[in-house]
C-alpha cells in the first residue's frame, strides 16, 4: 500500500471517478476506491465521510474562499462587485487541469438522483454563505438574499459552460459574463 505517497486525496478522487465510470456509481465501494488508489480503507475515511463525498468534498474551503473575497472587498464595493470578487476567488478551484475531471464528475452526478440532490444542497450552502457574507458587509435583506441567489445562478451557469467541451475560456471570465448577464436581465423585470 502506498500510504506514504503524497496527494492521497487527489488519488482517491481519480480512483473513484475511474471506478464510477467502469463499474457504475452504485457498484463502487469505498474499499474499492481505496484499493484502486493504493491506499488503505482507513485512508479513504480520513479524507471522505462516504463515497458520495469524493464528488462533493471541499465545501468548507469553497465557502471560505467566497466569504473571504466578500469580506476583503473594498469598502465602496457594491454587492454585485463583491459577488464578482467571490466568483473570481473560486476560480482557483476551476483550473484547466481540473476541467476534464469536472466533466467526468458531472456525467456521474447527472445520472443519479441522490447525487443531483446533493449538488443542489451544495449550491444552497454556497448561496447561504454568499448572503451571510453580504449581510456581514451591511447589505440588508432582501437585497443580500437576492444578490446571493443571482451569484448562485451565475455560478451554476458558469460551471455548465466551463465544462462544455467546446469552451476554452477560464472559469472567472465565464462567471463574470454570467453575473453581468443576470444583472442586466433583472433590469428588464420592472
């Protein structure tokens, strides 16, 4: 077993994707993932609560990135500018190197109701984090909640465009485009 080798978390993620694709999500076990990664089963559970979390891990880090970006925005920043900074901040997760893995992950998620539900919960947590951070910066409700919902939708749309095989733009660029389009669309509602 390669317990002493670096990058155990990434190895587990890659092994899980391989097995989900080869055997199917339902037929893959945590022990099988650990074995494929060359690690002990206990190593798997040091990094993930269950096999589902291999696809959804890192929520705390992600939420901290967006909250810190909003908190660290200039005092004169508008809520939309703060959200733009938050979307820029999470772009560090969506590198060109991870794009192919994200595409594979999304195919697996799309094929399972429980995984789609988990993805929606993850998006709700992100939206909640955004609205809390905006409120912490003095943005009142309902503006904070509405702005957070817009950013959540911009994020979801940007992610879908980012993993599209025809796309070659970076996540931050796409996310900013999506946020701008949504803000413009809200102006047409009155």
